[in-house]
């Protein structure tokens, strides 16, 4: 019950923050790694309004691939266009299956979209519209399950505000390869007097810190600022000062961020 109440508070905060929204970050559970170009099948390609680029993944039976989009302000998504699979006239060097069923999940709503086999493009009105600051696009079923790859050429979202996702977002991953692995939500967990504590690292070099105490009479903290990443440090610009955190990133363990400064103090784990 507390989690639901907290979600409502955060949603209302984003709703009141303004009418325009810029994508904070996107994250996917999977994409096909290519030896010659790590971004050839990257999930960010699906929002660049270019059918030549693809989001492709290796489908596993019973698996659910997802793309998570996080906005610093609430958005309302009313319509969605999906360009499915590959277009043989455009993607001549790729053989892949396509999507059969997708779920569009917001804070308080869920829409299921079905795509007929062989249909290259489908536009659907979402009913009810999805109002959220955290959108999950989930692939729940596919065609050609024996294919090595499942691909989507493009996804376009329409609603309020316009231009929800910049068509050049995928370029940021190439330009900021080092930082891109850190984009997303860092969970600080509970501590004495704290219900939830998060740091969100955005694609454009902005961060959002949220601290919510257990006691509703105590004032929480919500702060936006800019950040930069060095070899082993995250530097958060806070008012006219800098707060430094130690980054620990290994292949065998979940990345974590350790901040000793009392204002943001805690150990944060990467959970996009």
C-alpha cells in the first residue's frame, strides 16, 4: 500500500512540473551485440524515425524484452505507430522475425497491441491513453520464434506534449559511450527515516535526486542538477557545490554508487 501511495506522489510531482517533457533516459533488457558496430541493433535505433536502423534481439522462449522510457515530467501517450520486423526493400542484409504482441504499460494503465503477421506498419489509438512518467514497452509474443533475430524498425509515440523523443537520441549513445551505461535509476534503498531514495542519471547530463521520508510531516527532497563522470567518480553539481560519489562497476556484480556526503549519503544500486 505504501508503494502505491509513493507512486501516486511521484506521479503527481511530475504532472505538476510542467506541460513539456524531455526524455530523461531509455533502457532495454536486451539487444543484439554486433562485433563490427555495438550500436547496429541498439534499442535507441527504434526511435530515430529511420527504417534503415533496427532494434534487434535474440528471442528466448518465454522471454519478454522491454524498453523503458523515463520522463522527468508526466506525459500522455494517445497513439502509437509500430514499423514491425524488417522491410526486405530496405533491410536487405538482415533476416529476422517480427513482433506479434506488445504491451504498453504506464503507472496506472496497460494497453495490449496485436500486429498481424506480415504487416509492416500499424498505427493504434491507445484506449485509455497512457499517462505516465515511466513508460514500459514490452514485447510479449513474436512471429518466427525460431529466427535468430527479432527486429523492429521504428516506434513513433504521439500525445502530449509533442516530440516526446528526439530522433537523434540514438546518437547520444555513440557520443557518450562511457556515460550511457550509467543512464537510469540508482536505488538508494531504505535508511533510517527514509522510505525511498533515488538518483536518476539522464541522457543529457542532468540528474534528479528524490528522497522521501517515512514521516509525512517531514519534508522530502527533490533536486535537479547536472553531473559528469570521470574514471571512477560521479560528480553531482548541487547548488554552488560538488558532491562526489565513488562508482564501482564490475562484470560480476551490479554497479553501485557510494556517496559519503550527508546530503545524498548512501549506497545506490543501478536498477533502471
